[in-house]
C-alpha cells in the first residue's frame, strides 16, 4: 500500500480482556517496528522485525505482550489480560533495510477501562 | 545503547518569531540523528535527518538542524515560524552499527500563537 496501515484506529476494552492490534507495512519494507506512546510521554520501543531474522523483543514490557509477523507482511501485536496502564497509542512503522527513516502508521489508540 | 533528552516539553512562540527546539543525545558509538513531527491527530512524519557529511541539514519547510558532536546536540531551528508549524516534535537517535532501532526523546510541543 501507499502507507503503513493500522487497525483498529481506536479500541476500548475491559480490563482483563485480550486485544489484538494489526499493522500492514509498506510493501517491500523488510523492517517493522512497534512503539507505544503513553499520554504526555515519548515513544517507547516494543519490538522490531527484520526480514527472517529473530525479532528484537527487548522492549516488550511484560510477558502479556507478544507480536508476530508473517514473512515481510502483516504484523499483529497481542496484549493479554489488559491492564489500565496498557492504555496508550500503539504505533507501527516500517522501513527498507537500507533506509534510515521510518514511515509510521497513524496508530491504534487503546483504552483499557 | 543511546538516549535522547528534550529538555523543553512545551515551547510557546509568536508567529514569525524564531524558534529553537533543543535535543541532546548520549551514545557510546557514532550516531544517526532525526527529527520527527506529529501534527494534531496525525501520525509521525520524518522532518529531517543527519547521516553523514554536512553537519547542517534542512527540511523542505524551512526547519534546519545542526549536528554538534562535541556538544552531543542536534537542535532544531526555524528563523520564522508559522501557525501551521504547531505540532509535537520528536528527536531520535540510532547507532550507525548493526540494528535499526530508533530511540526517541519525550517530545517538545511547539505552539505558535498569533
């Protein structure tokens, strides 16, 4: 596609429920990243996929968070047993391996009530 | 590992006045530096980047940033701001070695007033 697409754009869920967030990167972009942006804070790195290499999961805050990517296409970020502190905008970005700047999606605003 | 400090969380400025948004970084290796902009209700967009060569880099909408290695800074400047520049600005850094992970600052909210 022309840009990075994320869905849903907004998600309200009850505490304790599981949620799944989706990211469609730009076609041909081998690298895909997930970040979290809490209200009034900067971007917090979560996970990074590069081609068929093992993902860099060093930013995942707990074992309730996981992410998958099928080849060089769609990625899903799953949060199990959501907590109120998980409320944030979850941003996905993609890039070419040799590119130095990311292209960001518009994000998914997650609200846990 | 790298870190980024944006000391100013908010910068109010009148239209047509100059502005500087400060960014300092910390890294044990050589770095690439970036500024991203987030307009209200929009996603992050790359504004400009320093990779190598000239330490002064410019964007198409009049912003510029200068890489200062000795001061580990990459401040963003514009000589005359416009209302449409109102946005949040994020400084980001990554090491030049393997891996492609950007580390972001906490952002500076630029509010341009009439």
